[in-house]
């Protein structure tokens, strides 16, 4: 039973020391590029849609 009681409180201070120094991770450039691409995919610009629609109308009229 002595091996169960030995060192039971040694791990707690070291865990607290590590958790106190952890900060939020900074995104890499690749992640930032992916976020921009995801935003464009989820929220497309309507200018391109308007341009393509006007082109279709021109083809029908002409």
C-alpha cells in the first residue's frame, strides 16, 4: 500500500504550473487563408451573381 500513497501530491503542483502558462494558440497563415476561403464559400459576393445574370440576359436579348 505504500506505493499508492507515495507521491500522491507531487503531480498536482506541476499540473497547476503548466496550466497557468498555457495561452491561446495563434492561427497559422494557412489557417487564416482557409478561414477567408470558407467565408467566401459560405457568404458569396452577389456582384458575381449579378454580372453572370446580366450576361445571360444579354445572350437572350441579342
